[in-house]
């Protein structure tokens, strides 16, 4: 698939067949995620692969908006490492979430390129789901959940938007 075509045709998929996702495809998607840009090239991400049926059902309680994970074969939990991200604690900022967002988008695009369906479900910056997920999956203290990416072979074909291109949101700077 041409990259530009992939960018324009990726849609969130929330219904999946029961077919499992091949391990090779899981590795490829995570590889794509790891090629994302990150501030100071810190690559502060890690990925928890969850395909256990009971664990997938738990997302219903961990993050309500990701409840359809219970009918999916796979979740890749994109996490960030607080200790690695480019940040300034004294100034109160960190690039952690921004870097993880870039990795998550790469993951979604790789899934699409493989003919898989995926949906980014938010964990960060919502404190309760972040805490509950970290507890449920026994994440180390420095590792924080960022996104719940639900993945599988698509059982729906979401409608493509009419046209998201909006010229009015482009401003051409001239002195
Ligand atoms: C930060 C973020 C959080 C999201 N959280 C959820 C979510 O919790 N549940 C869900 O079903 N979709 C979630 N989405 C998917 C959006 O609803 C979806 O991207 C949007 O409606 C546009 O549709 P598209 O992805 O098909 O272009 C999230 C997307 C982003 C970027």
C-alpha cells in the first residue's frame, strides 16, 4: 500500500473476527511503532502484548470506552517509560505522551498496511484508567500506560469520511 493512500484510508475498526493475529504481524507492527520519531531520540516506549481472553475482558472495567476489546483477539498496550523520556521535572514538562502518540499512530498505520483493523483507545492522560491498568498488568513504577490499541482482522468496513481536508485550517504566513 502506498504510504499516502494508507494515511488517507486508515479508519478506526472496532469489530473483529475471532481469527488470531499472527505473531510475525505483531512484531512488524511494534517495529513500525519503534521507528517513530521521539524527542532527543529517547524512544521512551514499551509494548505489552495482550491476547489472553480473560485479560481482554477486563478492559470493560479498566477503560469503558475500550470495552470492545473483549471481542478482539489482541490488545497492544503502548506504554511510556517516565525515566527515559526527554523531560524537565522542575519545569513540569515531559515529551513522554507526545512520543508515545507518534509510536501509536505508526502502529495503527502498520496494522492498516497489513489489512488488519485497529482502534486507538485512550488511557493517558486519564488518571483512573492509567492507574487501574498499571495495577492490573503489574507494570513497574516507571512504566505508564499510554494507549490501548485494539487490533484484529476486521469484521466491519467503516465508512470513509467525505472529506477531512479543510483549507480554512491552513494559514500561510507572510511578513
Ligand atoms: C487519543 C485518542 C483516544 C481515543 N480513544 C478512543 C476510545 O477510547 N474508544 C474508541 O472507540 N475510540 C477512541 N479513539 C478513536 C477515535 O474515536 C477516532 O480516531 C475518531 O473518531 C476518528 O475516526 P478514524 O480513526 O476512523 O479516523 C481515540 C482516538 C485518539 C486519537
